[in-house]
């Protein structure tokens, strides 16, 4: 199936109504935080079923301010996973905490909750799970464990907006969830993120932290009814979302379920076609009821069966103009975390095995059947005719 165009592993879906909303925003003269951010936050509340939603500039910013709001003290520990983007650990450190890593379940790539229990100490203050690829962690078991030890939970839902656990949306229950709206995520605002929380005190602090520690929103100050006077209650950050970003989000959130439905179809098609291939270990599903958001489709390369390692596989796919992602290299193997916390290869064998072999195949809502057929055909060429 000849096609000279490069097929990326991810691509945002932007329709004409969304483009028109951005144009209208530009013409309105209100580009920074304003009425569209407020409207987008309300739509997110409605969709997620969360009492508080605060939009910020990125999922990383959402993690940072959520962790800062916990008031971590030197030596306080936050348990998380080595199979995640570096922002998860970076923000723990930036908030004054110490990341404590726990190996993952080799089937789901999510935190192994049995190991989490063993990692809890008197210094543990929070658990920060990542819903890897859009697959929900077993939240019932997690919150039971957190409640037993009086621990806060911040769920890294950067991959998982629209995912469900036992019939209800992530964000509709629990403690605090953070979301990312980067262009490769299931919905986008260009760059952007949000915090959903059921904790009133945390929500109040996050609203201040996202904009310089000012005690009121910019929209409240600069609208006709606003008051220009304000107080600084904490040395906060410039993390406020712009109306231009929210203009994208207003339409993306309305299409999110359709986006996920298409992702589910494509993911199932990959599984149906690739099952039984010895060259690949395919993603698996847990037994508890859930809706997978399918942000990523992440098989593992089996080098012994295909005669090449993961990096060679990615290079060969690119030679055929197929983009393949790598999510992720295990974070504890990066030099900062090795040198600062003494992590080493062998500490988390499941994460390391996954990290060495994982790839992300192309998966996005506008991906056509011809696109997916092209990926499958190329996989056949690369994995079964490697020479």
C-alpha cells in the first residue's frame, strides 16, 4: 500500500467550528483568562462530575500546584510509578517532596498496588498513580489503601480524560485528578491542563497559586464589575489558561466521547489483527469494569522473536514513513534520579522490561482504515522480513 506521506503516531482533531471559536475569541479582544476559560471550566465540571475544576497552562502545571497545595515538608514522600513522563517526578521534587517509586504491574503498566502497601512509611504523604495510556488504575483498591493510612491521592490523568472506573468518570469521585490537553492527548487546547478536586481547601489554594498568589481571578478584576485592588497571599505562578486555549477546549470537550469511541475501535482492530504475533506482546485489560480512554496503544517488542531491539524497530518503521512513539523510558534511569536518589537498573524490573521494549503505534480519531491498514502492512514487512 504505497504512500509517501509520513503518518504520525498522534494528531489533533480540529474541526471548523473550533477554528471559528478561536477566530471569534481573537476578534473579541479578550485573549487571556476570561469568559471562555470560565465556560470551559464549567463544561469540564459537567463532563467530569467534579465540584471544582481549575484550568492551567499544562498538565505539568496542574501537577505542580496540586502538590504544592499539600504543603509538603522536607523529607515528605510521595509514592508514584517509574513508568511515566518525567513531569510526574519533577513536580514532586519541585513541590519539596521525595519521590518514592514502586514497580508496575507487567500486564497493565499501572502501579502494582500490592507493592504500594509495602512502600508506605511514616513519611508518606500522598500516592500519585498514573492511569497509563488511558487505562484506569484499580481505584477502589487504591482509595481503600490510602484511607487506611490517611494519605492524599493525586491521580495523574494526563492520559485518561474520558476514562471510566466501574461506570463513572475519573474526576467524579476520589481526591484530586490532573488532566493534560497537549496536542497528542485525547482532547487539546494546544497546551493546557486542569485540576479536578473534591477538596474545597485545595481548590481554593490552586486558584491562587495559578496566578501569582493573587486572591482573586483576573476576570473578576478586569470585568466591568471588578475591583482593581487585590492581595498577594502566596508567591504564586503564571499558570493561568488563556481564553484562546479555552476556545479550543469548548469544542473538544463536546467531541471527546466520539474521539474515544474511534480510538476504541482502532485499538480493538489492532488487537484483533495482531493477536498471536510472537513478535509483539499486546496491551491487556484488567478484570474490573472500566472504560479505557486509549490515549496510547502500546505493544512491547519481543527482540528474540523479531530479531531486533525496540530502537531498531522504530527506525525501520520510520524508513517506511510510519511514526512510532516511545512512552516511556523508565524515569529512574535518567541521570538526575540515578544520581540524586541512588536509583539503578534492577530496582524496578517490570518497569525496565517495559521501558526497553515499549512502542506507541499510530492512534488518533482522524486515522482512516487505509492508514491503519498501512501500519499493519508495514509491521508485517518490518517484523517478518527484517532484512
